[in-house]
C-alpha cells in the first residue's frame, strides 16, 4: 500500500473538497477504462490511489 501525503495533495488543490472531487472523478474515469497517467509498478493499486498519485505528480489539475 502506498502512503500518499494528504497535506501535499491539499496544497495542490488548495481545498479538501476540491481534492476529493477531483480524485473521485478521476477514479471513475479509470474504472471506466481510461489509461493511468503514471506507472503502476505493482499493478494492484486501486483506482483511488492511482488518482491521488496522479494529482500528487501534477498530471491532473482542478479547473473550474
């Protein structure tokens, strides 16, 4: 299991609400077959974890 630093993620979105909204939307996209934007080394990470890692890496950003 990957430890995703929540404080760093909140800094990326400036809001916990935006973070949860962005991560959930991206996890749904991944569930529907969208390719991940980061490497998943163990191929067993859950969609929510992949979404959070993509946000942390700056691959996904929040737009109004």
